[in-house]
C-alpha cells in the first residue's frame, strides 16, 4: 500500500472470540534492569510473514547487543498464554505478533461498534477448549482464561506495549474501521495503560518505530519524527475519557501514553529472571513483589550451601532481605541483593524462609525445604605385609574416616574371606592356606550409615593344580570330570583326548575358561569312537601348576 506493507488479521473464534493481535511491549529507561520479550505467530492459522516480521525485529535487536536471555523469544507453539505472561514479568519490552480477539456479541464483524473486553491470544492445540489461551483486558487489568484471577499487567513502570498488525488495536479489523475506533483503542490499551505502560499499535510491517529507537531516537516523540514513511507518523490527537489518543493520518497507527518514553539500551537490560517470573505466575498475581531463591537439594553437614537470590519487585525497590534457616541459627538480614551462604550443623530437613520487604513496607515470603544428608564413611585400609606367607601374622589397619562435621566412625568390622572376622581399628590375622583372599572392611558412623571396602590379599604363592577325577563313556561321547585342588584359579585350559601314542592324531578337545580352587567341572567330548586312549587337562601347559605330573589319565 503506497510502497509500504500494511496488514490486519481478524478471526471469529468458534465460541466467543475474534482473534488477531500482535503486542510488542518495550520499557522506558529502566529504574532497575530487566529484559525484552518478543512473541511471534502463536497461532498456526496466521500468515507466515507475521513470524518473519517478529524474527526480523529480534535480529535487529540482537545486532544492537540485546543478546542471550536479555531477549526472550516466544514463537509458535512456545508462545502459550502462560509463557507470555511469565515473560512479561518485570519486562522492559514485550513484542507480540499474533491473534487478538473480542468476545462474542461485542462486534458485528462488519464495521460496527466494538466493545470490550479485548484479548491477546496465545498458542493452544485444537484439542484444547479450556479458553486459557486468551489474555483478556478487564478494565485496567488482565485475566487469563474465562475465570482466572484478575491482575495488573506485570510489566515495569514506564514500559511500552507495541502492537503490530493487530485487529482492534488501531480501531481497524480486516481492513475496516470499527464504528468507534477511538474508544476501541482506549479500551484495548487499558490492559497496559492501567499498569503504567504506554501503548503503541501499528498495522505496518517492519517495526519501523523500533528501528528508529535502535538508530538513536531518544524518545517516542523523537522516534515518531524519524520514521521515514510519512503515513506511519502520529499526527492527530483525539480525546476519550480524559485520555489523549494519537493516530496517524491513515488511521493505521495509534498511541496513548508517555511521549518521553525512551527505549532501553542494551546495557540497561539484563537476563530474564525466570525464577521470579515462575514464582509470580504460580502465586498471587495481584502482588508484583516476589520472594524467590534457589538452593541445592543434596547437601551435607558443615558443607557451605549457597542460597541464590532471585527476588524481584516490578513496581518498587526491595530494601530488606531476611533469612531464617530453620536450624536455630540467628536470622540474617541484608539491605542489598546478594546470595547467602550457610552450613547446617546436623542432618535433617530444614524449612528455609526468605522474606523480602520493599520501600512501601510490603513483604513477600518464600519457603524451601533443604535436605541435609548423612554421608557414608570413606573406607580404606592397609595390610602389612601386603603378601604374607601362610601362618604369618598380618596387620590390617583402617584408614577410614567420616566426611561429615560432628560425625565419626562408631564401628569397624573385618571379614578376612576365610571365615574369620574381627573388629577394631588395627587387627592381626594369619591365613592357614595359601591363596587369594577377599578382605573386607565395613565402617559405620554414629547415625548407622555404613560403607564397605574390599581388597584382595595374596597369601603365599598360590597356584592351580588340575587333575582328572574320572572319565565316563556313553556311546561316542566321553564325560571327563576335572578338579582344581590347588590354591588359585586356573584360566584358559584345554582338555584333550586321543587314542594310541600320538596326542596329535585323531584327538578331540574342549576349552575350559576357568576353574576356581576346590571346584570341579565335567566336560563333554563328542564323536570319539575309540575304546581306549589318554586324556590330559591343560594339554598345552598354559597354566603354571603346583604339580605338572598329575594331568594325564589313561582309560
């Protein structure tokens, strides 16, 4: 249209709504750091260029340093009414490109009179009929859904809501002016202006007013003068209910609020405080002072725990931060935003209470349960000598300790792996047979928390000793039983059977992976058709044994 794109979009929803709205909110020079929000195309039935426009504005902001979580972006399915409201909390700027709506019976759809309430519309799947996707303007306030809590918009003072392509926001619906455009703009804007937020609405693509700010405009008046396309300039004032409504010549742009508003520079915005936003949304939405903090949940006695401060007040200044840790320690009060460190002297679950007070003496309190756990003892021990001989006395000494403050090891229990046990810090033991023994030490603390450490002790010079117990015949099969009567496990041996004098002719063999001391196993050899012969265990002599002379048996 005259070399400049312009578009409104409106829809009559099945029950009560006409939808098509974009809100773009921006804060003035902030009294405290906050963030900017941009919301694009929360409904699948919107034109693709709505989303494109939102992302182009976001790119322009990023190019000027509004990066990371300084800029909250909600697009498509992520742009639910819940996420939109959370993102608005303490925002310097909110950008919304999507549907807006009116209630059934409040507009005839063809240029008639439009009456409030009007709404923003977040994403909801077609199956969702709850109505919670709508953010209604109820007088000076907002409401999520048909019967939710009524609350003031959670934007910062002196902020700005910029609406683009939005039906009703400029008095235009689907290219037609409603019969009462000025009062429509006034009533649509009230959900923002009632919270001290200025309101700017435009039907044009490109977000030229935002670009004017990014290019150095110092106020809304300055930005309006610097817009290159003359039809977008605000030129005419109208008055309704004591409020000035400014409009452009072609009636496609509207504004009400503070002309001295200045878009915050990138250095004046900070990361989105999602912790406080969630606390506000899930609590009493009429209260914009929020106490919020985080703490690790797996903590230990006398270990320093950091409680990270996330409290926020959208409209005022917090002047006092009070902490009670629920452990009998003295309360802590500070006058500045800071994280607090604390350690608990004993195990248990503690209710930490954090209360913040603003300059109007209003308070908000948050609670969090913190679990302080009993850690198990750290177990260790030494053996001297480390490779004792049979019947030699070996001294076992515990090096165990308890890592928790005000806790200690109350008992030490030894198991030597040969049926013998003992208790105490340092004990002696003599093994009656050579071999490998799994020696275990179990330490228990004063709260009955225990842990165990095991080491293998080599006694003497343990070796396996394999021999053939029996050979049984069943047709062409031979069942050979072997046993390890040594003191160490045998690993990787072959059992071979053959006729005559040559073990390399007509032989059959099987592989035995391992055999523990004192254990026996029976192997099966098939397709052996000779009546007599010899069998040998560990045919290749891979295992060093106590005796190498008892491995062969005739049958």
